[in-house]
C-alpha cells in the first residue's frame, strides 16, 4: 500500500512521499474498515463492554460480594411493564419472590410473588463504594425500591448459590477478563517487536536461534504449560499479584506469533528501496527501525495484536475455570464459570453459564474486528 | 447478440477494404464493438471500450499500448476468461474455423461444451508470467499430456510421445528427461518454451500470446520470439501478439492495433502504422523511441501519464497529453470514432488531416528497429 | 528424501532439549519440594523430623545436588524411561501415565480426522462459491466455532444431553469397562464414547481450518496457472480439484503441527469437564497437589508428541510438494 501510484516518480522525493503515502494508508485503512459492517458493529460492542467494565461499580446495583440471603440460587428476574391486573405500569418493575414448597419436602423453589412489586429507579442510592478508589459515593445507575416495608432486590442475571448478584459479578469479571487481554497483548507486543525485530534485523545466528526458540514455544501445547506455570503462583499471593502473574504467563508463550510477523516484515523491508536509501543516507539503526520500518507495518502489528487478544482472554478463562488461574475473591469470567463445573449445578442453574456467553461475545467481536483490520490493512490478501 | 458473423461483416462497410486489421473474408477471428467492464470500488469501469478488429488467417496481429490500456483484458475476452468482477458487456467475437461454420464466442454459455473445446483446442493462449503460469506441484509432462487428452482421443502413451516431440520442437534439450521435471527446475526461458509447447500441442488455429517475453531476459526474449515466428510459419497458425515492444511489432507482426485507455486509436498493417502513423499517440510512441541501440524498446514515457480508468477524460481520451489537442474540439463529447484513411488504415483522431500536415512524413522507422538476431549480441 | 528426514530428526534434538528444560523449570518452579511437603504432612500429623532426618530425605531424593546436576539426572532418567516418582500416588510416574497418554493421543487424532473430514469440503465450497449464502453461513458458523471455548462447549453438550435426553455423558468407557483389561469389547465401548470429546475438541479446529482453507484456496484460485488450465479447456471443477486444491491442502498437512498441540491443550481442559481418563484430569490433579514430577512429565511428553507431529507433517509436506523436497 505504500507503493506510490506513480512508479516513475523521481527517487529523490522518496522520504516525503513515504510519509504522505503513510498518512494516506491510515485514511484508506479506516475507509476500508468501515465497509466491513460486522467489524464496525463488533468494535462498538467491544467499546461498550470496556465502558461497562470501566464503570462497573456505578452500573452494577450491588457490590460483587454482597449476599442476598432471600434469593439464593435465584434465576434471572424478568423486568415487567404490565401489572398483574393488566394495567400498564408507570415504571418498569420486577416481582419479589416467595417460597413454593414442593411435593418432595426436601427441596424448596422460589416463585415470583405477584403481590410484591419492586419498581426500577435510576441513579438511586445504594451500597457505598469508592469510584476508581478516588471518591466515595453510593449512586448506582439503577436499583429497586422495596415494598411492604421490605427492601426490594433486582437480579437481572440471577444469583449464585451464595445469593450474590450475577449481573454485578459479570460486570466486575469483565473488568478483569477484558483487561487481562490488553495487558497481556501489551506485553507480547513489547516482547514480540523487540525479539522479532532483533531476529529480523540482525539475521544470521541470532535469527536462527530465535527462530528455533519460537518454533519450540509454538509447538508446545500451551494450556498444559500455562497450567504448569500457574500452579507455581503461590497461594499466598494477593489478587493483583496473581493477576499480573497470570498475564506474564500468558505472554510468555503469546509473543511468538507477533515476533514471527515482525521478523518476516523486517526481513522483507530490509531490502526495500526507501529503507536502503535511508541507510545509505546514514540514518542510525534505531532511526531506521523506528522512523522507517515500524510504521511500514504497524497496521499488520495492530491486526495481529487484535487477533491475539481472544487467545489471552480464553487462556485466563480456562486457567481460572480449572482453579489454577485467578482465585476467588477475585472475580473474573473464568472464576464465575467455575461454579458451573458440574452437571447438576448447570441443570439447576443454567444462568451460571451466562458469563460464558460474554466470553463468546467478546472473543467473537475481537475476531471480527481483527478480520476487518486484516482486510483493511491488506486488501489483496 | 444472435447475429451471425456474416451479417456483421456484411453490415460493416469497411470490411471490403482489405489489407488492414478489419474484418474480411479471410479473417479467422473478428471482434466487433467489444466492451468489457469491471465492477470496482470506484464504480463500473470499462477496461475495453468499443474495440473492433479482425485477425487475418495465418498472419500475426499485434496489439500494442502502454501497460493498463486493456490489452490483456481484450485477449482474455476472446477465450471468455474474464473473471469477476469483470464481464463482457457488449460486442461480438466470432471465430471462423477452417471448413466449419463460424462460432459466435460471445453467445456461448459459460459452461458450454463448445467453449471448452475451443479453449486449448482451436484457440490457445500463452500468458505473460512463465514463472507462475504452470502448476508448481505437477510435472510439465503431466500438464501438457493433460492438454492433449482433453482435446484428442489418444492413449496416454501416445500423448506422452507427442509431448516429448513437441518439447523437442520448442527447443528444449533432452525432452524425454525434461518431461518429468517440475517447473521450478527450469529457467524462465525454458518454462516459457514449455508453455508454448502446451499451447501449440493441439495444433490450434489461433495462438494468443499475451506479452510472452516481457518477464524474460533480453537474450531469451529474442530467442523465444524467433521460435514463435518459426513455429507460426511451420504450423500456419494465426497469432494475436500482445506486446508493448514496438521493435517486436516491426519485426514480427503483419498488422497492428494501437490501444489507449481501452480503445483502439489506430490500426492497419505494420507498414501503415509504423511508417505512416496518423494518430498523435502512435506518433508520440514512435518519436519517444531512443534513436539508437533499441535493445530494450519498451514503450518509453510520453509527456504526462496515463489517467486512471475511473478518470477517463471526456472527448478524446488522449487529449490531456496530445500536442495537437484543440480546446473545445478534442475535450468534449464522445471519444472520436475510428476514421477509415484508406486501404484498411484507421485512426481515431478528430484532427487527422491537421496532424498529418504539421507532422509531415515520419522518418523511416524500419531502419531504426532492432533486429531480433542482433539482440543476442547484447549479452 | 532420506537425507531430509535425517536432517529433520537431527533438528529435533535441540528442540527436545529445549522442551526438557522448560519442563524441568515447571517442575522446579513451585516453592518447596517433595521433602517440604512430606514434612508438612508429618507436621499435620503432629510429628516432627530432626535435621538429620531432613538431610537424609533430601539426599534420598537427590535434592542436595545443584540444579544442573539434578536436571541432567532427570534427563538421564527419562532416556531410560524413568520419569521420576509421584509423591501423591506413591508410584513411578511412568506407570501412571502410559494409558492416559495413549488415550489422549487417540482422542486428539480422532478429532484431527474429524476436522479434516469436515473442513476440506467446506473450505473448498466456501472459496469457490465466495459470497454465496453457503459461504456466509459457513463463515458465521466458523466464527462462532472459534469463539466458543471448548470447555464451554463441553459444558453445553453435557447440559443438553442431560436436560433433553436425561443422560449424563462423560468419560470414555461405560462403568463396566473402566477398569477392565483391554479387549475387543472395551475398544468398541471406547468408540461408542469417543464421539463426544471428538466433536467438542474438533469444532474449534474445524472452524479454523475452514477459514485457512478458504483463504488459501482463494489465493490459489487467483494464480495464473489456474487461468492456464482453464485456457487449456478443462472443466472448472476439474481445474479446481486438480490444481489449486492440491496446493491449498498443504496447510492441512502443515497444520498438524499447530492443531496437535491445540488438541492436547483442549484435552487438558475438556478432559476435566467430561471426566475423561486422559492426561488432563491427572495433570490438573498433579498440579493442585504439587506432584511436580508427574506434571512435568506430562508437559514433557505432550510437547514431545507435538514436536513429533511437526516432524511428521514436515515429511508429509515434502512428499506432497516437490518444491520442498528438492530444496
Ligand atoms: N480484476 C480487475 N479488477 C478491476 N480492474 C481490472 C481488473 N483487471 C483489469 N482491470 C482494469 O483493466 C485495465 C486493463 O488491464 P489490462 O488489460 O491487464 O492491461 P494491459 O494492457 O497492461 O494488459 C486496467 O487498467 C485495470 O484498470
Ligand atoms: S482527437 Fe485531438 S486530442 Fe485526440 S488525438 Fe486527435 S488531436 Fe489529439
Ligand atoms: Mg497485460
């Protein structure tokens, strides 16, 4: 794409032309990306998810470990607009629940209680929290007002066996699961660009050794290795340390994909005219790399990074699901899914699988955005 | 689209004026008002627009023009090999085989058996890229034998024998050993010889050669061109030679079409077009040839550049670069129609007379043309 | 060809050494070792060990030697088929892992076959009929298939089987055959149970392969040799099947090296969910209990098998593609 439309352009004009072509390249890329409707939708979806994750304290009606002992193992409550008597309600509401004793006396089920109506309110006061650890507040995006002297409750995605709100926990989980992909990818970016760049730029023995290491890391089954490394994270570590530990573990294997791309591009670009020209003109190595070579394939790097985020997210989810990644009380989607591990829990409480739906949506969206980026960066490939 | 070829010829008043590259009784292939369009991001573009010419039987017709002017698209259209996003949107292509009724190629269905028989049987094609024109994972023998078996009812062994013979004919040494080699084991020149062998193995009436030597070394170019000429004479094949090498045209061709931006701007015999060019574009092409040592007579650049198809200038497509362009005449309306200048010589210029007066007679070009034989000295 | 294979085999040696180092690091990484965990157990039981006892224990397990020596000793042991000792199971590791590894390989290979059987025709059809409804449908399905984590799929399959058919699926054998010695009947029983993990593990790979096949074939379909073949007068489908498909299947072969580790990875977690008698559950169990020699051996062997897969695919590729063979 950096190829100018006019091959006969005089060579002396190369540097400004390259820069011009680059500016054009991004505009072109944006335009081509916009044509990829699904990718655009996915990008907005991701944007929304990250926004929710950023403001999860405010958006969620409860704290992640608040228990509602009146509603253990409760299913998602339906938001209703029509009252039991058939009249249209002034505000959306949810019903309270009552116990329904079943035939076999040992089990108890909850059923909606039409007599109890909890109206949904926006910007209500609720449990206090520190927003981003900066200021104290108790405003939540929404909540319910109680009835009959009892406080109400709203659990859009149900509760777990301890009565904790799944909606709240999914949002808090998003914060962990979504950022672990970003942090991990930032790490693979640094490792990949540096190692791949060195291999591609230096060539020779360095290149051979790096290639060998990359090959080995790529042929090792990643999950068992991740599992082996995660098991070494001390049980005494705090949530934050485990979080970074897991990220590092995911990055240790993840960099190879990016490094391979960077290396290949460096090898190819080394020979290109404008790089040779820059070198002949006496530009320093670092300058050649960062001013001329990196921008030449930034679009490819961004694409590769986008496409490697889902792998990170899935890795964290898998490790936490197995109980050797993040551990409660940290909330991530993988940790949440752990509750759905046995069939009976799943059959009784299928809503425990909902975090999985978020995983699927996120991965799907990242893949689609990555596809769109790839097409936009490289329309003929 | 159901007109027969004879009707077309009958309707074309110029057809009788023989000698040039327009249809007459001796034509083996006629192309009438061909139009090919591509559906692109910038809209529908005509890569080939209102192109008409005829190939004389047993002769070589050259199509010349700068890169991107629609030469390949024209040649692909003849075998109906245009692929999405392109398609033939108008015109007729008629093939007149010896001793058989004419075939209106443009009327055949995409998957018609007749079209399949035509391809490689009656009309075959050589492509520009000998490096990639052959499957890299099949032996050359495999690929040539297949071509024979597709069109002739012979045994595998006979087909193989014929292949060895053909490889020998195109000048491949030790053909009985080479036949089992893979393309990557051969040089570019050898591969192009293989491709030529594959194209001629079924004795086609027409050979379309799309820049057959562009990708080769200069020395090899001359050899391959010489080979094509001698095979053409031996087998009495009619050849459509696509090239942007005016030296080759002067050397090999009988008739010439000069294309610019998807349209034919001048056509006639080599004598007419090279010695007495009438269209300013042709004149510019000839003038821009370096006067001596035309070893690599690629088309050199003319002032200005070829506009993109999406920005086709109104009026005469050549007017932004034409020294004779006249404001209000050349830059308005439709592209100028092809004018018959006599004896089958055509030019699509509104100011032919004025151009001829101001340019005078072109210096004798033939003596400046390179000789295919001398090109070897270059190495 | 023979030289090519020998060269490739020679290349495997540094690779395997690197893998063994990685595995050894995994073994050594957790704080504590066999002795400290034994001591912890003793402490929990209200007993204490003297300094001398501890030293004796350390010497017994060769823990007193420096790290490189311990590595070499471990490596030497492996070459003799001795993978160390499982503290938790009080058995040599080699006795614990044999059948589990074998079953993992069976599950992985059958998934691989399923992947090929599904991805090849789908990939060809979607490329040739690009932008057709079929292409879109396959693309959507492939995208979904790649986005659903395999353990989620395993959960969903189990959940579906239970809620709709009232059966609980899982394992690779019926209860009667779990501990039975190998027999024809046991193999048949295995085959009956195999399809669940096969499908669960195969979905992700199939989706990926369809995408790769489609992209490669689209690339190949644009190549000049396809036009050459069409200009020869071949039928379109014959051209497609003889030339571009022949070249575009290369990723299927070279993909073995990528897919096999993916399948082993998948088995590690799907095996846990579906309760398969494969490596996954035992690996997890070993890691949870810091039974590191057992865990490290699994990682070592699975990685070695993956590398073997790469070797096999390289050789197969060389046989299929003359360009590589003659290099
Ligand atoms: N696949 C395609 N998609 C869009 N436009 C095309 C395609 N192939 C050819 N064209 C257009 O047709 C024009 C003529 O191309 P071509 O016949 O290959 O030129 P040449 O004279 O160099 O052989 C090009 O300038 C290009 O704009
Ligand atoms: S019509 Fe006008 S612009 Fe076109 S070639 Fe003739 S003189 Fe030039
Ligand atoms: Mg061309």
